[in-house]
C-alpha cells in the first residue's frame, strides 16, 4: 500500500522532516519505506524544490496501516498539527489534534480501507473496460 502524507502548519517542510524521523523511530513493522517527496521548483526558482509530502510504502494493509495511523495520531496530538493521508486512488484520511483511542483508530482504519478497496475495484473495472475496448 502506497500512501502520501501531508501536514498543515506554519512550516510544513520542517514538520515533514520531523514527522519522518518520528515515524522511523516508531519502528513500525512492515513499513517498507518512508521517504520525503519534493515538489518541483517553480519556473524561475532555483533548487530542486521544497519537500511537499512523505511517501510511505507498507507491506500488507490493515495491521501495519493501523500502527502507522496510531503513530500519526499521536504525533498530530502531541505537536498540534493536522496530518492528511492519501492513497494512490485519492482516498483521504485526516488526523488532527484530537487524541484517538484504539477504538477510534480502528474505526478510521476500517473506513479508509473499505473506501480504498472500493476505489481500487472501480479503477480495475475502468482499466478492464479500456483493455476490452482496445482489443475490439
């Protein structure tokens, strides 16, 4: 499962760097990678661009994702920031400063994974239809 993580705040680039270290220190099992993703520099700007998000790749779905959401929730609550998690289908999960208990995390994770499964099915259906049209 590939996730894109954004933060809101006064200095998102600095917060993303801190969040990356925080998640690495959490040692979440089945978190294959967590990397900083840069946004390309605008025309006329120098450099390689600013850090725009984190990209996390998980092996498996429910269990490692649940642990990752728990770590993000603790971070958002402790550092008073909002964390936005998107998957490759555009489904979104927003964590804010409200501290979540295990039940709340499980509810959000189940809801997100159900929505992701539906989005994946729709995408696969569209791809299948496009292949059928191309074959005709």
